[in-house]
């Protein structure tokens, strides 16, 4: 019985190995980019701290999902830089004409990866991501919920952008 379990385990392992199955993630960003610097994204929106939130999310995603190392610009093979062009808020639902229940936060970002010579390796313009949040009557809670929505957009944007880059979209 032990031999049968062992044989089944080996067969399943061989099946996964032979069909090209692999876990998501890993690999370098854009071929041979083994080290990348990430500049703080320029923030053209009115949301304070959005540039830092988006930059940190991008760094986390690179570290967690790729084999590329985040390094100082002097040691990097390429540099990420970009701009948060806008963060806008739109009303989704109301309880009365003056009382908002839910809002949608939308962020628009430009991002590019350039090599040491300044040549663009990869870029995206007007990349948009959004998140909804419930509006609170308490100003402090509402600001906190709004900040959390912006942080979620930053994380989601970084995930999608790195995924696109890795799959050569």
C-alpha cells in the first residue's frame, strides 16, 4: 500500500513537471532586468501621500512576485518612474440629494521602465484603477476610509502593472 501511494505521488509530480505547470510569479522583469530602481511617483493629484502609497505598493509587488531585486539607482539596470495623473471621486449612491452613501475613487497613472541609457523598455499611459467605499458622517472615519480606498487602488494597480509587464502585454 505504501508503494502504491509513492507511485501515485511520483506520477502526479511527473504530470505537473511534464505539462509545464508552474506557480505564478518569479522571473525577471522584462528579460534581463535583474536590478531595478523605483523612483517615487510624481503626484499630480490633490491626494496627499498618494505618490508614496503607489511607490511602496510597486516595490512590494516587485519584491513579492519577481526575482528582480529593488536597488539604488546607481546599481540598477533599469529605473521605474511615473506620475499619478489624477485621483478623482464620484458619487455612486445617495440616501437623499444631500447625503452621499457610497463613492468611487479612481486613479489614473502613467508608468515607464527605462534602461541606463534612458531608452524606454516598457511603458503604460492612462492606466486606471478604482475602488468603492462607504461614506461616513464622521469626518475622521470618512478620511480614513478614503485613504484605505486609495491604498487598495495602489496595491491593485501595482499587481496589474507588474503582471502585465511579466506577461509581455
